[in-house]
C-alpha cells in the first residue's frame, strides 16, 4: 500500500552482495519495520507506536515509515542512536535532517578525496 503512495525501496541500504530482488526482500526485515508491524497488530487503533533502537535508522526505513504513519493514521515514534523521530501524517519532525546530514557527509568525503588526490573537477550526483 505504501508503494502506491510513492515509496520506492532504497536497495542501497542493503550491504549484502545479492541480487536486487533479494535486497528489496531484505529491507522488509529491518528491525524498525518489524517492530512497527507488530505494534500495528497489537496496539489499539490510533494508539502511538514507540520503537527504540540502538543504531541509526536507515534511509529506507525513514522513507518507509512516513507513508506508514499516513496510511495507518498513527503517530510512530522512533528513537534511534542520535535523536527522536516523530512520524505523523506522512512527515517526520526531523524534517529529513537525517537524510540531508548523510548526503552532506558524503559530499564532504568526496571533496576530501578529490583534494587529497589532487583532482580539480568535482561532480556531484543526487542520491
């Protein structure tokens, strides 16, 4: 149902060396998705769902939880290693800071590598 709302699985979040179809399947078993599914099955209608994890939420899960919150009309709170994410009505209170932070981090790394290797041409691609 969330694919109909524009969700596209980000298979780059899977680090295993397997076929793309298998990578998409692996994304279904991320801990936060399983916890949210369990919460949807076991909590009263409209009750908020709280998930606490000791790692950062991956880009794919962050992208997937937004439409899940909209479709289910639930507030979904995910506490990851660095912040609280409050998903409600298809948005997150971090305003996708997480995604932009990692994108900026990757750009800084690319710049550092170019400078380190004496390259003067910079090409950036949107992820």
